[in-house]
């Protein structure tokens, strides 16, 4: 008999598999906003299950307690200017960040360990590696709170162009300004490894290659074997399904 946690993992996998993005080419659907919101909030340190989660959520509903107990990062006013978060939201995020990472920074191993908890049915280590490098904007092997909230602000509340630029940077593994078939193949295999074998419908062995072929057929306008940022933006902005997916996480916090 499957446990409740196993059922939830299967449910989350199915929900993610039904969503659409320019990478996977999955068909559009009407996602359950509550499920998406709950799953994404779990990726934020201060919303994870456990004592830190209940403490943080409780303080969120009590402004007075929030003011007196939340950490206040240095340069808070600057982060308000750099992101779409207000001071109160940054305080909540920072306290949760410090609860999980007392040193004030996250290294790749810790990032992978946190991320793996949300995809227990597969191996998320490679995709988490790619995601970590996208968050590590200074390329110094660690993600600071500033790195975290600046990227999070783009993902959640950035303009369509900002979100697409961030996604392109994620897929451009060597950061040379273009996406190759090798890079996209590595990304696709990491996603399928992360999803594991409990997805529905079951994934075919040649599915990663099919998705890569579909991606380049759509994006590589001049057939030179690489996708530039210009090609990526032009194609995505003309695709209604991709545009809908860009709004998926709007206003989740």
C-alpha cells in the first residue's frame, strides 16, 4: 500500500508533467493554481515544512511580531529597489533563509539536498546543479540571500522579457550567449531524471530527444544549430501557450 507521501509525490509529478513551458513542449492546460502555489512556496526556505515553517507563517499574520522577530539584512532598502518585494516580504524571506542557512549563503550541496526533497521519486541532482548555477550570478560557488531574492523576484514578478531572459540563462549552460543541442539535451535528461518513473503518462525512452528536436524546430530560425537570445525571445513572445506559462507563478507571495 502506498503511503500518503508517495501519493502526494505522484500527484505533484502529474501536475508538473501537465504544465507547459518552452523547454518541455508539453501541451497547455489549466493548472490548479492552489496546487502550483503550494508546491512553489515549498521551494522557499521559510515555507518549508517543520518548525521554521509554522513560525514564519505565524509571524506573517501578526505584523507586530514580524517587526520584532524577523532578521533585517544589510542593504534592505537597496533590495527593495532591486526587486519587486517590499520590506515586510523581504524580512519574512530572510528569516526563513537564515533558519535554513545560518551562514547566510547556500552552497551547491545544500541546495541539492533541499531541492531533492520535492522530487523524491527521481534524481534531481543534475537539474538542481543547473538551477544553482543560474542563481549563482557571481559564479563564486554560493548563493547569497541577495542572489536568491533577485532571481526569485524575476521568476515571480518580473516582466515577460525578464522571465524569458532568466530562462534562457538557465538553458545556456556555458553562458556563451547561445543554446546548443548538447546543452538542451543535458537539460532535458536532467528533467526526466528528476521526474523519475512515476510520471503519468509514462515517459518514453526517446522523449528527451523528441523534446530537443521540437525545441530547435521552433527556435532555431536560421538552422545554424544554435538558438540565440533573439531567436528565443521572438519565438516565445509569439507563442500564446508559452506566454500563459510565464504568468503561472504571478503573485504567489
